[in-house]
């Protein structure tokens, strides 16, 4: 029997299966990365992003196609890691926009694919051919063509996948660096893993059993709740729901918060173009629901009597992080830092919220968003300090509604430190951001790590286990000897630099670092050479020249 439509339950299974297959194949995708460095790899970042989407999708009662799509969009948006994860989240977000409550046929799928591509392209300033965007675009185009000819979902999925792999195998011809390294695009491969997992649900090659998450009681919390007096509960009903936002809805998030404050407390109101999520403790749940109906249809309604359930441990989704108290500061900083030493330097320079992460551990959009909230300021300036975190920081800035977020596009830890050194507290936020942008352009950064695979880049045959000297974004030195790599890398940096700063990693001792300082002083006899324990993983040394 032909399968001609996808319902909410099947769509839920497809999202979860796609996430699981990518998780199984993430290492294979990682190994397609062109750069042979132990970075936050494409497969890992896409897998973590997709698993965040699947986690939200599994919580949904699969009676609403739109609710399933919105859950995937919301989860991937907040869980996005790295550039590949952010692009994937935008593909999912656009796909969700293309869904309605009508069962999904091949034409609806094709339109949703195209909506995803349009959304993702808008998120990338300078799209490159031969990347995940190219693969997604060509899949959407083929899907639209096939939807005019095919109504059988299984046949449609197989042909779309076949075309997707044809395009993927053409990516080395579109992007010379892929051809030289002898690999296809990792992001495109990751996308096809997701689609392949989804298709396996349709064809019956994989079965997905979604179980409702079971929360384990926290003993300390349980003990406290046993002694809790219900009279201390000001409002009795924990009320939570999602509004499928009407296109013409005149929704004002601040006005909604102000209204909810008149009927209750513990308020959370978040939204994007397609949905509004509300949480409020109130004695009049009907008033909250009635207000929500002004902006669209209600889904995922949950009302709990807290006085009756005071001895229960609430589901994780109803627990809210405490809001910072007190007046907002005028300006605050959020910075990503790889290593305890770098983190301490950032704090000493005035950074309120430090997210320890970077290579191999790219923070998610939600990690950055939560740090922005904790910073509790009118203006929050974010320093990503890694080119693979900039998009996630910008995405976090877009979903923040209670303060103005500025992202300074620092690509390295030394750039972020230089940006903070340039901070003048007497300036306003916009001036500070402009000064920081100028300052990071004056810093040259070099880093030393180790090759994790054999590859060829820019005519260089690199062997696994060699030390790699990276100047800005280019591998300019590879050598079996760490000291030779360090010395040769310094020799390729700005010879007119007046300050050389060395940050040594977690595998380098203070005594060993002193030996490298001597090498730097030999190469730059007229410069001031400074050294700090960065404590960073992955990179033996990070060096800045100013």
C-alpha cells in the first residue's frame, strides 16, 4: 500500500530517527573535515544540534504536525552548536514554517524543504558553493520537481536521497579545498545522514519507540518539599501552553508579560515568528488562555494544581532558572574562554559571564543565551573568540528580547583579550563595540596543535601526529618537532610587532613554557614578550602579535 501522507506521529519518528542516525555516524562525518585539527567537528556539532531538536520533539503529544515542527525548530535553535549546527537549525526552522495541520504530502514536503533553504541562506552572510547549503538547495529543487510527478512518499524519499548523494559527490568540484583533501563536504554529508534516518522510518527499515522521559526524584528537593507549607504558594495553578502564532497577530512580548504580571507570577514568555510559549503561576488559568487565543490557536496546554502536588518533583520543563535580581547594569560582557587560565584573564579584565568552551566544545546558542540573561544588563557585549561560535552568538542575540546584545566577531582568544583590554568604561555601548572591532583587527594570532589525520592542504602533505602551526586561518607550518614548529611559526608572524603574548596550554608546564619564551625573545629581540598560563586544551600554544 502506498504511503501518500505523513501525520504528526510519523513526523515525530522521522525527526528522532534522523537525530539517532547522525549520532551513530557523527565520527564518519567528523573525519571529512578538511582541517586535520581536533576542533569542534562538524559531525559532533550537527549531532548535538539535532539531538536537542529530537529531545523537544519527544516531549510533544504527536497529534499536531505544527507542534512537532515547532518543537524541532525550538530545540535546534537553542541547541545549535558551531556554524554547521546553526545552519542546520535554520534549515529546520524554515522547514517547520512550511508545515500546516494538513497531513504532509510530497508537495508539502517540497515546499517545506524550500522554506528551510530560504531561511538558512538568509542566516549566512557569504554562502559558498559546495557546502551544506548547496546540498540542501539542490535537494529542495529536486523535491519540488518530483512532487509534481510522485505521490508515493517512499518513492519520493528514495529519489530525493539519491539526488542528494549525487550533489554531495559533486561538492569537491565546487570547492577546490575539498578536492585537494579528497573529501566531500562534511555538512552536506551530515544533512544526508539526517534525511536518510528519516527515510528509514518511512520505508520501515528502522523502528522508533518514543518513551516519555521519566524524571528521577532529587532527594534534597524531595526532603525540602515535604516540609513546604502550601500557604506559601501565592498562586495555585502552574499554567503552560504554546500559541501557534497567526501571521497577522499583533503580538507584543513586553505587553504580554505586563498583562501576565497582573494575574500571576513566575512568568516566562518567549516567541519567534511561528510560536509563542507562555508559563505563568496564576489563580485564573482561563484568563491566561483567553489572552493567548488573541494571537492564535493553543497547543500543549498544561495546568497543574501546585497546592495538591506540592510534594511532587516537577517535570524538568516546568522548572525555571531564577531570574537575576536587582537593577540591570548598563553594560556587561559575555565571553567564551578555552581553558581556566584564559577564563581567569577574561574575568580580571571585567567579563561578568565566562562560558568555558571553544575548540572541541562549542557552546550552544542556549548556553550563550543563558549567559546573556545572567549578565543582567541593558547592553550585553558578546565575545565568541572562535570563528565557529560567531553564528551561534548572533543567533542568541536575535532571540534575546530583554536587552540589546552586541556581538564582536572575535575569532580567537587573543583577539577577545585584546578587545577587553581596549574597553573604556566612559564610552557608550556602541562606541565600545566599534573600538573593540577595530582592536581585534590589529591582532595577529598564531596557534599550535597536532594533526589528527593525514590530509593535503594548499599543496602540503600533512601526516597524522605532526605539529601544526596555524597563522590566522591558514596552516603555514607542520613539523614533527614542537620547538621547530614554534620557532618557524613565529618567523612567519609580523616582524614589526611590538608585543608578543604567549598563552600556553594545559599540557605545557611553567618550566617548559620558559624555554619557548626564550625562543620568542630570540626571534623578536625588540619586542616585549609576555607569557600566561592559558590552560587551554587542544592548542599547545596560542600566540598574539600586536
